[in-house]
């Protein structure tokens, strides 16, 4: 029998009685581990060796975990500072103890959350008390972190079985982000009976050529060379090329569809005056959505350059209404508040700039404009809400528009994405009448999710802007459209720190 040199070396180093690891054989033969693994799989195809694998759980300290090894866990530092402040005798001010413990930023919440959990003391009404009988020196979490740090100072993964730590402690450290739990696969090689027979009868080493080079061709030596066989079914690392993010691909498709429907694209600032974001939309200045709880106000100078006549007309609409039957809000109005700058909560601020003529757009009806831009809202994070997301803004200016025109526009738009079951629900907006929300059915869960808001702008909106015909408008959620087209069940799978990388690598935009 004749075998390539690397295969013969692995065959001779393998044992029929003991499983030998790839690393052990690589050290004995002076071959690279990947070379040994490749040769072992080739030999396994010939039935000369058996290749096995053992999967072990590994632990690795995170950067935060290493920080706490050096400085101590936040709850431990809080406890020791409390002892020094006499909190074992009577409660003391929590703020003072936190300062003495040197806790900053998120460490404060981490310390307070784990302080009571570990029975180190209690917090009541801003006062902190420590349990004098508690002993943070026997904290199993701190002990496990120290053992991991001692096991490998270079930050490499460590075999979890060798640590001898309770599984519940590992789970707690993992949930706190102090250790990274992973897996390592160890390949083993064992001689088969056929392999033993081959060695006993004798195996001759052959020099094989792995690649056809220009030198071999020029010299003619390729005629006598023995080329290595390639196993196209052998395990190989998956090559991951770059690809456009699923949201960007969805946004590009949206733009293509809307341009194909005759729309032109708008653009404008992310940080804008409240005048453009809310006042032009006939949103009263004392509306709850305009408080610091719902908007991201910026501590910058007020925005100048808003036309005085336009400001006066918008103020008049708020105070007294617009048209013969207008009434207005009769609520407080401040030009200074209107000029304050915030991150836009919707891209309708762009629509107001364009409809007013400030953006220099063509305003002779009919006109169609859209944007696919980021907006910012102080929402509670959940599967369908983020603090920042992309909004599909659009409006059509024409004579004698109706709700049927608006609904027909949506049906045509979503049909381009294979979505034909859009449902409409009447709704109230301060700036449109009539108004309705759009809902679509999630392809995986069957759940009905809101995908947009729309309506025909009220006269109190269009009148001050100088528009004397109908304008129908909408704001649709790009991420929720992506959820419908990709099957994502959580908006956080699409982007952000919790994004599902495997999902992003494989998701396709269906249309």
C-alpha cells in the first residue's frame, strides 16, 4: 500500500487501543493540527482509522468579569463600604455608601440588584443596612471568577469540568455577562483493524503534489507526478462573505417600488425644530407626546431661519383654528418652544418642510414624495418597538383625493412585496381626518401587527403651509415590513445589540 507522507505519519502515530487527539498526533509528527485532521479524514475514508469527537463546555472570562476579578464584584464593594460607614449598626444614606464604594454608572444598579439577592443586607427608602454576619469572602461567584482568572491569564477558554464549580453558579455568571459559555470539539483518531493490518504488511510513503504549478508544467514533471486526492465532502470552515443588511435591502426595495409608482425622494435633518416636527402638524404644544417623556430634546441653540409669516399662520391655526369653521386649541403657544431642537419622532417633519416650500420642492399638483429615514422615540423596548427605527414617509398632493385613493395606494405598494391581506382600522390623529391604521398578519405567528398610520391632512395643517388642495399622507414602519417579508418574530432580531447574526446571514427579502 502506498500513502502520502502526511497520511502515513498519522497512521503510524495512531493507536488501536487508545484514542489519540489531533493535538497529540500533531505534536508527535511535527505536523499542523489542520494537516493532521485532513489526513485523518482521508484515512477514515479508506477505513484505516476511525475519527471521533468529544464536545466539552468551555468558560472564558469576559472583559467585565476580568474587571471584577481585579476590583471586586460591585455588591461586595457596596457591602464593604457599608461596613466602613457603620451600616451594620444602623442604616446609613445609600448615596454616601455608593460614593465610598466607587460605584459608577451601571455598576450601581448591578450592586443593588445583587446586594439583596445574596443576603448582604437591605435597602429601604434610600437607606442601606448591611448584615454583619454575611461573609462576602465565601461568595461562590467571586471564587469562580478568581479560579477562572488563575487557570488562564491569557483569556483563553477553559474546560468547565476542570473548574469544579456548581452549574447554578456558572449560569448566574453567564446571565450577568461575566463569563462566556462555549463549546470546544476535540477530534480523536483510533486505528481500525484494517489500519493495523496495513501497518503490519507494510505501507510505502509517496510524495504527492498538492497543486499544479507553472514550474511543473514548464518542466514536464507533471506527467510523472502523483497528485493528492481532494475530498470534496470533507468538513470545511464556512466562508462568510459580506452582504447588505436585510433592512438596507428592504429599504432599497421600498425606494425602487415608490419611485416606480411616480414618487420623488425627500431628505432633511434628523435633529429639527419642534415647529417642523409637531407645530406644523397641528399638535398642541401641551400635548403629552411633546413632553420630555416622549421626545429626545437636545441642549443646543434654538433653530433660526423659520419664516416669520409661516410661524404666524401656524400659531393662528393653533390658537383660533383655520377656515370658517376652525376653532383651534386655545392652549398656550410659545415661539421659543417651537424653535427648540429635538430628534425627530417621525419623518413627517420632512413633509412639512417640502409642503411649505422651504425645501424648494415643486408644489404644483399633482405631486408625490417619499422618504425612508430614521426616527427616534422614547418607547419601551419590546418585540415590535425600538428607540430608533426607520419610517417610510409618503404623501400625495392632488385635487379631490379620498380615502379610497389612499387605500388603493397601500394595496398597490404592499402587493409589490407579496402582501395582499392588509387590513384598515379607523383611527384618530390630530393632523389627519379621516385617519386609519394599517395591520398585516405575521407569516410565522399569525399575529396581526400594526404596520403604519395614515390619513388625509386636515385643513389646519395644509392651510398655514399655503396648500389649497388635498394631501393624503402616511408613515409606515420599515422594520415591521421586514418582519412580514422575512418572518422575523422580534424586531430586535433585525438590528441592535441583540440582533440574530445567523438570521441576518440567511434572511431574504421576499417580493
